[in-house]
C-alpha cells in the first residue's frame, strides 16, 4: 500500500500546476504595470511630495497585483489540468 503514495505530494502538486512559472509571469506583469502607473501618474506630471512615499505605494501595488495575477494564473492551470484529467 505504501507503493501508491508519492514521495513528495505537495511538490508534485505545485509542479503540476506550474506555480513557479505562474509566479514569474504574474510578478513580471505587476512590475511592468506598476512602472507604467508610476511613470504616467507620478514622474511625468511631476510631484511635490517625497518620492519614497510613491515608491512604497509602488511596492504595495507590485506585491498585491503580483499575488493576484499568480493566483488567477494558477487557477487557470488547475482548471486546465482538471479538464484534461479524465476521472472515468
């Protein structure tokens, strides 16, 4: 019976869902999006407030949007994997 149990079930599950690839894509997208937002709304028009405040807000945007994009991409991977897996 112990022959049916995989050695690393969590690692296999994470690998099957392509979590690492999804995280790289999600955080790359969030980094580009945040850079565009900062350039368009902060640096081009000019600002009188200190830049570290905007950089802190940019970090929050990168972290939250990256997490959200990673979650959505992983859910899409899970849906595709469930759709491809035939349980009959």
